[in-house]
C-alpha cells in the first residue's frame, strides 16, 4: 500500500494512457478499463489493474477519471454502469460542448454520482509536466477534496460551479488552436509548392505566432470598450491583404478553402460598412452575423436604387 489515493481511469487513448502512467509513477494504485482491452497491456505491466467492466472499474475507486473521445462515448460507457455511480466522483476529461457537459453532469447526478468537468490544455506529452494546466468546473467541495490527486496530472484551474464552464474555456482555447494550426499547415503547403520545407519556414512561423500575444494585448482593451477605430489598421487594407494571400495560394495550386474563407469574412466586414474601421470590427460581425447580413442587404439595396 502506498497511502496514495486509488484512482480509476476509463479510456486508454493517448491521453488516458499518459494519465495512467503519471498516476502510477506518482505511487497511486490505478484501476483501468477500456473498450479495447489490449490497450491496457503495457499499463498492466507497469502495475495497473484491468477491471473486467466499466462498472467494476468505477466501484474500485472513489475517484474515476474519464478520458473518452466525446460525451457520446461517455454515455455509451456509463449507461450500462449506471448502478455503480452512487457516491462516486467522476472527473470527466472528455471534451465536448458546454451544453453536452451540462446534460452529462445532470445525468450523473440523477444516478447519485458527482460529476466534475475538465478540459486538458496540453497534449499527452504534457501530462505530469510542470506548467501544464486543465480547466475544471462543477461542485467546489468534491473538486477541492480531489485537487491534490488531480494536480498530479496537470495544474488545476477551477472556473466555477457550472459544469459547462470548463468545457467553455476549453473550447475558447480550441477555436484558437485549430484555426492557428490550420494557418500553419496552409503556410507549409504554400512553402512546399515553392520548394521550401517546414524546417525552412520554422523560424519565420515561430516568430509570427509568438508575436501574436502583443496583438491580443493591444486589441483586448479596445474591443471590450467597443472601439474599432481605423487609426492603426483599416479593414480595406485587410481585405486587399487577405485577397493577396488567397491569390498567392491559388497561383501555387494548393488548396484554397482556408484562405478563401478568411477573404470571405473580410469582404463581409466591408459589405457591413466597416471599410474605414479596424479589422477588429470583424468581431462584431462574428458576434451577430444576422445583424451584419441585414446591414449588407440594406447597403446592396441602396446601391441598386
Ligand atoms: N490527445 C490530445 O492531444 C488531447 C489534448 C487535450 C484534450 N484531449 C481530449 O482528451 C480526450 C481523450 O483524448 P485521446 O487523444 O486519448 O482520445 P481518443 O484517441 O479519441 O481515445 C479516447 C478513448 O475513447 C474510447 N472510445 C471512443 N468511442 C468510444 C465508444 N463509443 N465506446 C467506448 N469507448 C470509446 C476509445 O476506446 P478504444 O481504445 O476502444 O478505441 C479510447 O479509449 C478527448 O476528449 C480529447 O479531445 C486530447
């Protein structure tokens, strides 16, 4: 016996496996279950115990960490194990929408269990590493009770009682992550069309994306104040630039879906009357696309009169 809290981990994709390894390294007794049982082999060899069913895995520890693809997978796994949930604490690190996490938390509470939502901000290689974080939300008392064990996995950033909050903050990060990384893939495809490798582009790419923090800081205060003055940049310039990006990609014969979508958003901002404003005015278009579409229809009907 190690004296460390026993933990069950359900879901042994790359993330669940990294969590089990980290908990075992930290001296925690770990019970695991996975739909495809042989994913547990290497973990069992390191000391984890493979339970024969999800229900038995949940019954083995007061605390269960779920690391599944989404809440549909969570439902598939938990419904047959519903009888095991009473009095158990489920830390659900599977990602999904805030609405689905709220519905999942309600369902777990109806079975007599406690649901904490989590959103992990690092890849599997970041689990157990200093500086990594995960968002959490849900009932505060059980969260605080289990925080020392959760801290073994990542730093813990508690966002409030609403079970949807951790998912919301996680999705805020993911919308930026996926679109930024797609921008990077696009740049590499364009570079490749011109005989340049990802390694050739790396210093420029790193400098560009590292410098984004300064842009975020500059625009945050102005956006919150509803200020989109064209004193620093004008949307009309942005449209021309977005079109250059689109045509450079088209000329190179690479996929243009992403730069075309970007150019389209810029053009919609122009159509909504923001030509002389900063490109930060696109935030207003994104906040209420219906209002922007109305403004565009109005300006088109004035042009045709
Ligand atoms: N990987 C990352 O970089 C990363 C980073 C941050 C957050 N996350 C989030 O962490 C969670 C886990 O990530 P992951 O990369 O390990 O995900 P994953 O590769 O999708 O695997 C997750 C697990 O879900 C199980 N699963 C999927 N559908 C199922 C179903 N219908 N019934 C039963 N089990 C099912 C898989 O079982 P099988 O083994 O049987 O297929 C596997 O154990 C995800 O929600 C992901 O969004 C991942």
